[in-house]
């Protein structure tokens, strides 16, 4: 049974076993004690008090003093004061009388039996015993002496002059002495004055620590280990002896490679000391100690009393007693001297009792208006309170931790907040905040929290929170999970128009980044994206689509600017605005794009949207690459990876990062680093995405730079196939055609190379972005030129230069005549080196929409070009990796559009048929 604080005498705690270890760095104290003991035989009394923190060796020094006294022929009367006897009358005096009973002096003293004052009787008995034979009275932990014994000791100290008696007491430095606690002798002038000394025990120095380790382990410690041990134990001899003993039991040596074991051993020693102390504490003191462990440093004495509710002993007195154990500091704001001891105190409680104690402390702290940090710490360990203020406190403190770059602490607080009941829209916001907090350490968990937020049932007030969750999910690249969830939200009629438009935009953005990731039956139908949508978020996605297809640069600019207008900031998701900036990069409006990217980045960092901020920096790196500034591109990419380390990105984006790094090295001319960078790519990682197309392009360019033309051609053609199936024809994004032509040798007599170069020139001029046109002309040269360098330049090259010199290249009208006057060589059938088209389904993605009347789609034109070479339908199907039925359907459409009856008329009809850009 746990002992109680009463006036009855409980069993005293067993004395600590004497240590056989020598006293280290206590030589001066031992010499002083020896001198004082020798002086007793000359009739000179002494009064000495030992001060020191718990564990500094006060008791060991008193035991050594008793040995010295016996060696000097001085009788010893020793007592151990304890908190169990603080209310037991004459408890300490009763222990001391047993040592002098053999002198024949009658002491009919039984502690706690009567209310009589025995001060004079006790003084007479001890003074008589000392005059008979020199006597040393030793009291350990005098701070716990009962008031009656303490009053007698003060009276005895005043009567010491002229008596060979020495009073030696030890007091814990953890408990400050009151004005009536000190023993003071009476001043005399006859030469019999009492010698008074205070011995203060300091922590061991580094040399002292080394001496203890050497004596216990039998081998000198490494300097690094010695210094680490001094820091870990604070030079406390008791903790140091426990740590050294553990090392000795396990056979570990004091070397630097055992520093982790030193830390573990120190923690274990502190916990063992705390556990031993806890086994001797009565229930009320233990409750107060637990209240201190739960409430922390901000708790006042009144709050601790309200939480612990001690009955038989006051809270302030309980704290004084507990500070004497060495576990707590003194003062008005008690706290554990070592925080690790608080864990040991709470570990002995059941989880239910511990949670209830935390809950009670949190409620009192809330009423006392303690800081959020203190309240949140209590709420982490408390049961569910069902109070709205608890959620608010946890979310505010989590926001503070996120702002100071401590996401792990923020995640713990938000997870605790989600255990409380809250409104659905608040739960969506909290889940989104939790996803942002766990993203740096657990990106998959972040995606799960975002998906849970999108699945949380709520009313229209949750619309902005849903948009933010969807925005973060799309920005990281998890479009396969995002599409069906966003589709379900986008079709909810109860949402407001701004949220409807934002969710539709995010759906079509994710669908275009990686289409066909989910089956149509798994998601409800979402209204098609208009060519000129009114909602700014949808305008951003429409601008991105137009930029990728290479159609209408003027409309693309208008849509992107509408999405980036200041009025659109509150209704347009950050990922959509970053996409609009990318569209401006492809139009060549770099200054405008960078201004928008800077704004999006600032907003993303303020909102702790790491995924959006990282994606924005990646787009900045792409823009710098297009501008021919690889150093600035590398800086932007490094910032993106610092903000979002590689493990935080979705696999589809990881391939894009590898590709960008490789292209930066290639643009710098650093081929060795480019090869090493591209070697980091993982095969089969998010194949089919735009990021994978970038990776294929970068790998092809690397192979081309290292002279592996066959490998380069395969990667570049696969890049082109992937982009064309995504309806991405604009060479401003990736000039794969000219690179593939270079891989074929850039031979103007090679029909496939000539076709690729002519097609890229045509598409670049159709798009009209100056940087794209200039890059294409530099890369493709003049495929129509004869082999003789002295011959005149080809007509296409001359016409392109004329267009560049006379047109502002801001409208497709300027270059339209150029597109309508192609040379037959550019339209001629492809040769045997026609790019391979691996299977993507029964029908190529470029044939998804109806063609304009009289115009051929890219898929139809490819089938027609092979047909005029005399290839059978089955051979064409094998060449294009489609079914024969698909070839038949394409040819039927070609005949109908060209107004011909069959293949015999096809070759002539192709010469006058306008083509669509593929």
C-alpha cells in the first residue's frame, strides 16, 4: 500500500547502500572534517553543513565522516531524516538517542506519543554524553527533519561552546533553507567559540569524470567520451556511477564509438533514480508530481493544486518536499530538473488515467488563459474533450510550427485535432493542413489525407477547402487519384460557381497531364472545356491546351492573361495559374511569365503549398532553359528540389526533374554530368505522362551528343509518338522532330529527315513564337537546298527569313500564307525510316475530334502517305501499330474528304489537300 502523510510513524525508507567507490574530488572536504574531528579532543566544538544537489555525494561524504570519526576515537550518532517523518514529533531525535543510550542516561522518548516539549531533556542528554566522550551528531537530509527535532537541534547548537560535540548535517541544494532552518551557535568571547563551516559539493569536473570511469571500468576513457559523459550526466556522481556500472556489466569500453550507448545509459540511469523515488512517495505527493509532469513550467501552484487536489498536505508544502527529492526545481514555477524523469513519472500510470489527467490539466489551463504552446502540449496527451476551443488551439499551434519549419510537430497537433468532433468544412481544412505538414516526410500519406478531404461529405461552405485540397493533389502529380474525386466534386450542384469552375479546371488539367488514367465509368461526366471559357481557372487550362497544340498564339495569350489577372487570384487555383504561366513561356512572353511565376510562388509559400511552389520553380527552370540561361535554370531547379526533395514528388514529376537536370547539363556543354544525370532515371516510371516525354527527349539528346544515333532516334521518335497521342504538336515545348532528323544524319536526301524538319518549321511558323521559330530555323537549316553549298538557298528557308524580317510574329495571320504554299518535297511520302508508332490503342489519340470539312487529321494523313507507297492495309496497320479496321476507317474518311473514289486518285489528291497540325 502506498504510504500516507500522517502523524503516525510509517516505515522509513531503507538507507541507500554505501558505495565502495572512492570519493572523487572531495579531498579538501575530507581534510577539513579530519581537522574538525581532531579538534574535538581538545574541547573545540564544531558545526558543519554539507550542501549539494541530489546525487552529488552528500550521504557518501557523511558516511566517510563517520568512518573518520571512529578512526579518531569520536563516538557517532547518526540519523536519516526523510519526508515520511516530517510530521512525526521528534522523529530525528528518536533515531539519535539510540546511539547514546549505552551511556546510562535515561531518555524515555517515544516519537509522536505525547505533546510534551523534550528540548531541554534532549540537550542535557547529548551535552552530557559529549562531555563523557567526544561525540559527532550526523543528520542527513536535514531539510526533512520534523519541526520538533529541528527546534531541539537549534537549541543544541546554541549550547555547543565548551563541549566536544560536532554537529554535521547535510542539506539538499534543491530545497532552499528558510530563516529558521539553519543551525547557529551562540557567540562567546572566552575562546570556546564554535567553528562553523559550510561545505558545498560541486559537480565533478572532466578530470573527475575520467577518474570515476577509469576506477570503474579499469581503462582510461577517450577524451571525446569523457567530455560527452560529463555533459550527459552534468558531472553528477550518482548518475555517473550508474552509467559506468552499466558499461562494466556489458563489457563496453569508454570509447567514442560507444557514445550512443552512453546516451542510452544516461537516460536509463535517470529513469531508474526517478522510479526508485516514486516507489517511496505517498499518493498525494505522487499526484502533485504527476500534475507537474502534465502541466509543465507554465503551471502555477494554484493550478497544480486544482489538478492534483491534495487533501492532507498543502500543495506548496508538497512541492517543497518533492524538490528535496532532486526531481523538481524549487520556486513558484516548479519543473523537473531532467525532463526525462517526467516520462518515468507518467509511465507508471494507465493510459486512461493519464489521458484524464491531461484533460483536467488542459481545462484548467484554458480557464487560466495559458499560452497555446502549453495548452497544445496538454491536449496531445488528453482524451477527446469535445470542445471547439481545443480544435482552435491545436490548429493555431500547428500553424505556428509550420511557419517555423517544424512540420513533424504540426502534423502531431493536427492529427490530435482530427480526433475532436468538428464541422465538416473545418475537417476538410484540417485534413488539407495535415497533408501539407506530412508532405516532407510522408508524401503518400499526404495524398491519402487530401483524398480523404475530397471524400468528406459537407455543404457548399467546404467548397474553397475542397479546391485547395484538389489543387495540392494535382500539383504533386497524383492525377490518377485526383481525376475521379475531382469529377465527383465538380458535378455537385450545391457548390458555388467559382468552386465549380476551379474544380472543372483542375479536372481537365489533370486529364490533360496524364489522360485515360481512370475508366470513364469510375467518374461522372464533366462538362467539356470551352475554347474561350469565362472562368479564369478554366481559361488557364484552355491556354495550356492551346499552347500544347500550337494553335492560335493570340488566343493563348488572352486566356493566360485572364487567368493571371489580379481579379482572378481568389478564384483560380495556384496550380492553374502556374499552368497559365507555362503557356506564356511557350508563347515567348518570358518577362510576363516570370512575373506571374513569382506571384504564384509567393502565394504558394505563404499558403505552405510546397507542391505548388515546387512545380512553379520547375516551370521557372523550364523558362530559363528556353531563354538559353542554364545557370539560372539550374538555380531554380535546385530551389525546387530544396523545397520538395526528390522523394516528395510523384513519379510522373520525378522523371521531369531528371530530364530538366540533364538538359541543363547539355546546354552547359557538360556531357559527363548529363550522362550521369540521365542514368538516374527509373524505367517504367509514370510512362505515358508529359514528364516521361521530357525524359525521352533528354535521353535522346544525350545519346545524340555521345554519338549513339540509333538509340537517340528511338528515344526521340518515342517522345514524338507520346506527345502526338496527347495532341501535343507544338515544337516550342520539345523540338523532337529536328533532333530526330539530326539523329538520322540531317541528310536532305533522306525523305524521313526532310519530312521531320519541314514539319517542325511549318509548326513553329504556325505558332509564331519568335524564340521557337529562331530555334527551329537554326536546328533544321534548309532541307530544300541542293547538295552543292554554292547553290541558292531553298524556297522555304528564304520565305521563313522573309516572314521573320517582316512580321511581328504575334498572330497566325502573318504566317498563314507561308503555310499554304508548301513545296511538294515537304508533303511527299515518308521513306522507309518512318518513325515507329508503338501501340496506344485501336485509334491514335490525334483522331479524337472531328476534322474540319475538307481537312485531314494527322492520323489520316499518315495512313494516306503509306497508302500511296503501295502498302497494303495490314502492312500499314503493322507499321502504325493499329488494327486493320482502323486503317480502313481512316482511308474511308480520307476518300470522302478529298472527294475521290479510291487509292488510284489518292497521290494526286494529296498534293492539293490542306492538312491539320498533328
